[in-house]
C-alpha cells in the first residue's frame, strides 16, 4: 500500500455538499491543501453532455449517470419481520455517481424549508399538545434556526442562480410569490423560467378554488447568468432532457457548472475521480484519514487533519457504520443513533396524492420543458394548515411541473380504462400524450422508530463490504394524509381545470422499492443538540470526533414536503463557514 | 496534480453553433464516403418519407447529403427467435391506420441489441450477487437470470403455448390467437411457462429434436409479459440510433419531436403545435439519415 503525502482537508464525495465545502475552503483559506475523493468519473458540459445527452434510453431508462448497482446497491425490507433483499435494479431512487454528484442530473427544484420546520417537534407540541403526535414518531428539532440559515440559503441561491419569485422579503409579503415561505433578505437572483402550458392551467385552476399559486423555484437558468464566484451558466433551451441527463447548454446549476470549476480554478483542490472510500480511519478521538480503493481497485490510505463526509445519505450512513463511528441504532433497544430516522417522501408516481388530467382540446406539449418548470401551492404543506380536527400531521407542497416527458417512461399515464397494449393503447397514446398534465403532493415523510438503516448481514458490495440495509414503510399517518389531500385539495383543483378526463388518487400501499419515486432520501446521521439524540451537531460535526464533519441530507432529522437540495446547499455553506471562520482557528467541538 | 479543466461555460447560442459545426463536419466527412448499399431498404424508405424526399430509386441507392446507411441484422437472436418476437411485438403495437407497428418500426432489432449486453437489466446495471432468494413483491425480482435468458425461455414458452393450444407455432397462428395467448400471460395464465409446453421442435424441418430442449425450463409468465411489453415500448420510443423506432414512427404517433436542442422559442407558445422537423440523435451527431431543421 502506497503512503500518500498528508493533506489538510479530505472530502469524501464531490456532489452538492462536497463541492460547496471544497470551493468555500479553497477560496477562504488559501493555505489549505484540499483533496476530494469521488467514486465516479469526471463528466462536464464539454466534452460529455454537449453531444450525447438527448437519449432517453441511455440516460433516462438505463440510468448511465447513476451509481453502478452492479458494484453497490442497498438491501430493503418493509419491516423487521421480513428479511431484506437487494435492490437489484433501479429503483425508487437513483444515487449520483461522479464529480458533481446527483445534481449533475437533478431537476433543479430548489426550495427553502419553512422556518418552523427546523423546530418541528416543538412547534407541533406547542400548537396541538404533547399527545397529538403518534407515539412511534421520532421527529425532532434540528438545532439550527431558519434565521441562522437564511444568509446561507441566500449564498446558495446566488451561487446556483436560482430563478423564482420571492413571496416574503424581510417580512413583507410579495404578490406572486409563496406567501408561506420564510422571510428572505433579498429577491431570487433570477426571475422565473418560462413556464409551459400544463402548469399554467394548474395555476389558473388552483387560483380559481382560492389558492395562491406561484412559480416553482428553479435551478434551470432562464438566461446567461454569472454568479458571485465568476462562474457563468448558459441559458436554458427547454429541451426536456433534464432529470437524469447532463445539460448540453451548461444551463442547469450543478456543482459542475458552479462550485467545482471555481474550486479547481484556485489550484488548491485535487479531485481523485474513480476513488471509492470504504472507511474513515480514526483513533476514537479524531479522524486520521480515509481508506479507499483507487481507480484500479487498489487500497490506498490518505491521511488528513480534517475529513468531510459528503457521500450522500446512504453512503454517509454506511461509511460511519463500516468505520465503527458512533453507535449503530437498535430499534428494539432504542439505543444508538447511526442509521436512525430514515425518511422518504410520498407522491411521485406510485403511492401518494396524485392527479392526472387530460383535455381533448388543449395541446400541452409535454415534451418541452425544463427540470423545474411549474407552479406550486403551499397551503397544504407541513403545518401551514390547521391539523387540530384532522387525524394526521404533515402535508406537502403541491405542484404541476413540466420537466419534459420523453416517451419510453412518459408516454402515459393514460385516461382510466385505456388498454395497456394493442390497437387501443396505440390510439390512446396518440390521443393523450400531448394533451395531459400531472400534479402531485410531495408528501412529508416523518421519522418513525421502526424506519432505519443498518448494515446488511448477508449481501456485500463488489469489494466485499456489507451493503446498507433499509427497513422502511409508510404508516397510517401518511395514508390519512394523502387520502385527505387527494379528496379535499387535488380533486377540486382538477375539476377547476375542466379536463375531459381526470384521475385523482390518494392511495398509499406498502412502500415498494421497484418503481422510481424520488431521490429525496434523508436521515441516518441526523443532527441535533445532544449526542443522546443525534450523530452530529448542527454544523455536521460528529459528536466525539471534532475533525470529522458530515454534510448532506443524512443530517436531516426528518424529511420535508419539499425537494431537499436547497437545504443541503444552505447547510453546506454554514458548515464551510464554521470551519473557515472558527474551526481552523480553534478546533474542538463548535457550539 | 491532475486538474481536469472545465471549458468556459458557453451559452445556448454557442453550444448550438458547436453542435451545428459538429453535425456539418460529421455529415460531410462520413456522407462523402457514400451510403453503404445494404438491405436496409425499409429504414431508408421511411427516412426519406420523414424528410419529404422521394423514395430512393432502388434499395440502397446512395442519397445525397445522407450519412452512411447502417447495417441492420440480429446479433443476439436466431431467426426463429426473432420471428416469434416479431409476431408478439406486433400484437403489442400493431400496424394500423395510425401508422407502423412494432415490426415495421424495427422493435425486434432494438431488443436484439439490448440482449447483447448480458449485464444490464431494463433499468440498467444489475446487482448480480447472491443469495438469489425470492422476496416480497415490494422487494423486486431477485432472479439471477439475465434478460437474454428470460427472452430465450419466454420465446420457447410463446411457441409452446401456440403449439399446445392451436397446433402451430406462434408466428404461424392468427393475430387473434396470438393476442389471446398474450392476454392470458398478462393475467398470469399459465403461472409459469417455457420449453415444457413445446409439442414439436420449434422450427419445422429444423435439425434436432425436442430432446435438445430438455431439461424443461420455465419462467413466470406474467413477469415475462411485463418485460416484453417494456422492451417493446422502449424499442418503439427509443431514439432510432438504438435500432428501433424506424423513421421515428413511435415519435410521430404521439407527437414527440425527438432529440431537439431545445424549445426556447416554443415553450411560451401555449397550446400551439410544434412545427419543427423531428430529429434523431443521429441527426445531431451528423449521421443524418435526413437533414434536420
Ligand atoms: C433524477 C434526480 C432528480 C432530482 N431532482 C431534484 C430536484 O429537483 N430538487 C432537489 O432538491 N433535489 C433533487 N434531486 C436530489 C439531489 O440531486 C440531491 O439532493 C443532491 O444531489 C444531494 O447532494 P449531496 O451532496 O448530499 O449528494 P450528491 O450530490 O449525490 O453527491 C454525493 C457524491 O458522493 C459520491 N460518493 C458516494 N459514495 C462514495 C464513496 N464511498 N467514495 C467516494 N465518493 C462517493 C457520489 O458518487 C456523489 O458524487 C434529484 C436527484 C435525482 C437523481
């Protein structure tokens, strides 16, 4: 095994969180030598995405940009009483794999979480009393407030050139924006993208029944935009090949179009691609470095003063477990925290509150679009509506998006009763593909005692290390939530849109890992105010190992009814700031 | 230090220019060599229709401005297997007044090419370590069997169902009978199927006998149907560079214009029909079988 020269900072996983932290530290602390390990390849606008990305089979269906499941996957079961099986192919979620992480091929729906969501348990217990929450829910406060995060949300939005309309500027409500959002210190850096027809029909329908629709915030740059780091995004072409694809126009904000080129330009960041971390080395008091397999599969050990783990939810959790860091969560004994509070979201395609509408006389051109190209309403997100007389808690953002529906996966859905094949199917796809719209609630997934991650006792990755095992199912709380929203919110909006056909659903069968739903998977290394109830503090610092920071959605105590990446970005900026301004000087646990 | 450089981000206009240049170069360099004469008369004819050009005088006649006609043929399937699949796929997507069906659109060529990659499943990379113990439906298929193997057995099953019910092979029975078999498979009838239901060797006059197929092997019928439908629709709708969707027949059926650089000028025109030219990634890359835009 080769001995590699010691470095100051070692980052594991070069996605949104890792890219932001690398860039901030490189810019702000010029003395640091920074190395990043990334298991996937380095792919950029040029030479990669510019020429080959309009291919649904290769990228949309065969998932070329995602984690190679042949090497590493997860195992899954709905409950402890079952035995887990590997997810052999995609798959509910699609982890990223490559420099830039999953945001290379994300949609770009970019939210801030609601202010009270950072004190969710306190908020709900104060409003409804201590007995309101189901006994088995383990939601908790984060240990950081919206006010503390606001400047970092702003920094993330400026850097990624987010396009939207503010609903609340310094406490003053703004027409046309989201009236429920937390106060912003400044407007979005770019105006909303040009929004396709289907979502505007949703906007009109929602407004007609009394809601306040607003443009869904988007990381698809509507115009050429130069960010505070001097990085320039191209203008979105609305080509419709967005989620699952790299952007040919350099218009999708991702680490590869923003923070990573900026970090590399400092000359102080080295990215080792095709380098797969398998252990955080430590002596019980501090992390000493990381052991990884290099591009040819050989074991290497890189020592460092500071280690940042930003390998996304599943690998963050697995690497802590593989390294014996923290105590593994045991749901029966109620001990340990690593692996606890695994959360997901209801809603995308299979289970959840979902509405499809079709019009004989309206051409919605679903093939055009950009990843985040829609209108949303927030009246039924989280605790924005009164749950006093309801038998559930939580909710979600409701949006109609037009990301571009390529036809292998997106020729449907078809009106109820349409045949699945044969001449009748052919007629139906001919009639309805371009005359439809789809809207859904992105439903909150609270944390529960019985939903968690640990190491699988049987299945291993290509290098022989145990896979991560996910034990997860919905509960009656979410079943009641999606039923209520479907019947009371989606139905009236669908009717107000005056479609020829509609199909509104509010079912939530057992969680099924086989169809794609969303890559919004959180928890496992959650943050909090004490080592008793969390793995890291609100800066992502591991309790007891002050030179190891964890960044990304694995630190979220529970999942919101929003896409997560805006908050991943804001927290990463806050972590980088704490390291640069305080930890590098003083070390130790940050208060 | 290995320092991968990102180019200066270009805006859409620059990207577009670069793509056009690439396409022009591609078409020039490759097109000049002349189209290869092949038996690919159908795709070429369909392609010519796309461009509104006259059909070629003779199959394989080099077309001005066209890139090389690509050779078509089966790399994974035997002629018998291809014939059964063609018949089955054609029932799933039949030719009718709305346009070509699966057969004419080259769906089986698409499937055949996918079968050459033994590692992939429908959704791409496949975790292939044991144990391979069946689980709950929510945990997904756990079989080690490759897609190629599933097709091989499923084709024998289709043939066997046709022989045992109707006394003839699948490709020879009427469309209505083919449909009846497929509709049953969709309902899980029979539960599993494969070589066991074969009555005679698959191809009349073929050397060998039923014994060559022993021992019997079977797969779940409903899962095979779902897989067949997924691959058939994928072959109908995937970019023609993958071998199916000839003449962009699948895209034309539903109104999907294909590999477009974008719709910046269209996205705000609500409810208007897109009037641009449909194009394949082949057009974008300069392997133009007709000129886009
Ligand atoms: C199709 C799709 C659409 C999405 N759309 C949206 C959206 O619209 N809005 C939104 O908010 N979110 C969206 N997401 C989710 C979003 O991409 C993630 O929330 C975000 O990328 C998470 O950032 P991260 O830094 O935590 O992880 P990532 O960006 O995934 O980065 C983690 C990196 O770590 C690397 N890595 C993992 N394990 C190892 C290891 N052992 N050794 C070395 N490197 C490792 C990975 O290869 C990866 O590059 C989408 C995701 C997908 C897949």
